[in-house]
């Protein structure tokens, strides 16, 4: 937030567990920082234990610092609606209590007008049968949550993933917005608001003609290719890796590292909204499987033994990926990612 802080805008939002909402906004293009905290109540300097009682009047909330030249307040709210259940008056998903209710806190009359219009449009859309109960409230004061709550999904990734998986949040969001998300060509919730490409999975007959037997086995039947004897384990070229099935962007060479396992490994996804993670017990141990969002391809697994800054190891099958070198990004339709490598060279 140090750079051009005076030019940034702030959106204050409550959407249940602030760990989840903060993680959802972190990778939105134009968002500079996300802070977890408490707002809406009368208790001064509340602690997490205070707010957890549900008696302080405070909501668990986040403040989203964003660049209005890159993402608008309207787009921020559009993303917000698609990461909550706006019909639940008693909390969010597995989290119950007034501290987990949803609300938009406006700073001025312009934000109030935009928020009310956004809520009205959602009500008229017919997306939900139940009434929209998310409050639109005047912002007063925001108290930052304790240090260990900030970026919790990075500091305690395994616990966070298990919590989120068990909360039912992603299941609800997928059921409510999943199919529509694949068709949208404008703002992608939780991702880059400027992305225009759409991605989808071809039918099975087409897949069998476009994929090699190994690629088909890995992506469609959760297969695993041989360690060290695969295409991208030793690939050191600059570029991005996309889903071999749908073409959606998944990983960047900037986040690739040599894990010594024999498979291409990454510290984080390029576009978090383009992957899904779910529990896998096929080998009688609990693992987190990674799949592409729109192609529904099995990619590999993520493990909590990676290097800083994330501590994660996204261990992928080369057979599930297609590498696009930096110099081909523009002609392949991924020109927006050139800026990643331009920043590196500065």
C-alpha cells in the first residue's frame, strides 16, 4: 500500500469468515492489499474473542484497497456478491452468529448509491429465490484483526484449506455460479477483471482425438505420469502453463521451482479462480487434489511442503499442461501475461 496510497480507494465488506473473503480478493487485478478486521459495532478495540461472542455488534470484515484505474467499485461489489450467500440472515455457511452476517459498508453517498443499485440488480436478476438480506450500512470505524488472522490462508494453508473445504462455501458458490461463470466474458470473480477469454471442456470424443493416450489418462482418469520422465520437469523457459484441455491459464514459470520430486512444481497458481481443490483419499491418505476449473482436468496435488513465500508445492503432471513461451503469449491470446515478465526484467 505504500505506492500511491493517496490514489487508492477502499471497500469495506463483510462476508462471513474473513479468512475466506480476504483470500478471494487477494488476486483480483487492481487490488493492492486486503486487511481482515472488525467493524459495525460499538465496542472499541475488540479482540477476536470479543467478536466471537456475537455480542459486540461487530462483523468480521475486510478492507479492500484497490486502484480505481484498474478495477471499479462496481466490479468489487460484483466479485463480492459471487463469494457470499446474500440470502442468509444468520451467518455464512458453517459459521453461525451475527458476527458472520453479510454487509457492505459505504464511505460516502457515491458508494451508497452504487451499493444500493448493485443490490437491486441482484434482487431483480432472479438468481436467488430467497430475499437478499445483505445490509448496506454507513461505515464508521475499522479495527484490524490480530496479526495471525492477516493472510491466514498463507500462514496456515493446510488448516485454511481444510476449514474452507468443510465450511461448504465453495460447494454453494459452485452450485450457484459455476455454470454461469464459464459463460461470462467480462469480470471473473476473484480473478482478473480484464480477462475476456472463455474456457470450456470439449466432449469426450473430441478429447480422445486431441489428447495423447497419456494426456487423456492423466486428465480424465486421474492418472500419474512417470517422475523425471515427463516434458516439463526440467523446463526453465519463461512463459505460462495452461490446461491442456481447456486452455485456461494455470501456472507461471516465475513460480516454478525444482522440488526434486521429478514433476513440475509451483509455489502458487497463476489464476487461483481457474483451479479447484478437493480432498482425495484414493491412496488411503488424505491429499488435496488440484483440478482445472472449466476443463475439469486432473492436474496433480498440492502439498504443504513448498518453499517461501507460500509454503505450498503444487505438484503437477506435465501431461495435463501446455507450455506457452513468453514470446508466443501475444499470438496465442495470452498477451495480458506479458507484463509479468516485463516487471521481472525492470
